């Protein structure tokens, strides 16, 4: 029997997760695989981080995305990472995200994709998590098993209306508070967790999309990240659409998903 089975949710960590606060439902992060038929697999994988302000999960941005991209040949893995609402703060979320990428790569051959072709998809706060993983993956805690030998930085990221900056006036209060664990994080923490300020030459290529009408996460978040990628000569594609509020997900056939599929063909 394979480690990953289609549609089966598994604990993300084999043992008690690092920095665990207990053994309840909210203390055990999980990973769920969505595996296309063998004949349809395109050799690539996506690790999916739903949004929710680090306080809950947007299911349509988790399993909904995984189902969509799996239908297009990607082996997908939805991650339910631990949340600030339940007392978990940086680097816990980052460690869960890194563990998911490492675990996917560890079983890449078994699942039928290339371990060097693994992207990360995140929406809103999940986009912040994916961008953080692309920028500072070495801050993630390890499991002490074979997965630790796998790289945790994704080969590319897809950031959907992402939270990027923790600086006012474009920050998102609850996302920042839930991740940092305080109303007033230090200037050093704000700088370190503002993803546009930690982009480097090692940051992976990124596809970003946002809407001008987003009233929760201002469009400037994506613009700031794109500008930082540009300064560091990191390839990216940025789409800003006029209409639509926050948290649209697949957006009922909106063209962003087709544009994203086209863009990912390069990897």
C-alpha cells in the first residue's frame, strides 16, 4: 500500500509535531493527497495552503484547488497547518509547510512525479505562508526522519490575493496578529515576516493574481512582492483584475486559473 492514497487525510508529522501544545484536533496538522489517474499525471506536484488569516481554513482554497489542479494532471497535497487562533505562531506554520513539501518530495517516485518539480499554491494568508516558505525555508523545524534530506523550498509559487506585507497601511491586522501572537510585533518581526523584504536571489519564480476591489488584502500586497522579485531578477507573472472581492478562489471559471496553468507549463 502506498503512503499517500487519493483523498486520504494523514497526520503531517509522524510523531508529535515540534512546538506542539497538545494532542487535540487543532494540534495535529494534516496532509491530504489528490492523485490523478496514472495516465494523466504530468510529472509535477502542488502543495496547497488554504487561506483564512491564520485563524481558520478556506476549504475552497484547499481541497477545491487540489481537485481542480489534479484534474489537470498535478499531484496535489492539501495542508491543514496549525493556526495562530489556537496558540501557534511563527515558525510553527512555516515548519508545517516545509514538512509538507519535504514529505511530498520523499514519496515523489511512488506518486509518479518529479521531486524537482514541486510548486506551492497559497491564497490570502496561505499565500503569505507559501511566499515565506519560498524566501526563508531554512527557518523551518525538521522532523528527524528521512524527509529532512529533502529540500523544503518549492520550485515555484502561485500566490492568490496574498498577504505579503505586515507594514501599515497595507497590512492585514488579524493575519499579522495570529501569526505573531501579539497586537504589536516588534519592528524586527514585522520586517522579517513581510515577504517583500525577504526576497533574495534564491526566491523561486512566482505567479501572482489579485483584484483591485479586494477590500481585505489590498492589491498593493501583490504589487510590493512583484517589485521585490523584479529587483532581485526573479521571474514572475502578475495579474491584477478590476472586479471581485477577497477570497474568490477559482472564481467560477475566471481566467486566472487558465493563465496559471499556462504559466506552470515551463516547470
